[in-house]
């Protein structure tokens, strides 16, 4: 959670986006990109080059799911 809150959240906010935590468990982490990232074609680049590598380094055995769009998944909480 520290990587998401202290590293990834501020990076996404710096680009006027919102990072939501959808699920966090011992087996999986699910995030959602909103705000400016809702329809951005650069989402794939951000996801594959920044978010996924940082999460894989911190949580090597965890399944990572990152979605984006204007519709925020039920129960998702913004990372402050």
C-alpha cells in the first residue's frame, strides 16, 4: 500500500489524474485510473512502463489489474 500511496498516487496526481484503489489483498491489487487518465491514449504507456513495474517490484507474487475510464468501479477509493 505504501508504494501505491506514496509513489504512484503522487505521480498520477501530478499529471492531473486520480488513482483509485479497487482491491488490495495478499493475491491481487486492482487500481483504476481516472481524472485526466479517463480517456488518455497514453494509459498503456503509463500502465506498462511505470505502474506495473513499480508494483511488480514491491509485490512480485501479486496479480496486478489496472483499469481506466470515466466509470469508477464500485467500492473504489481515491488514493490521497
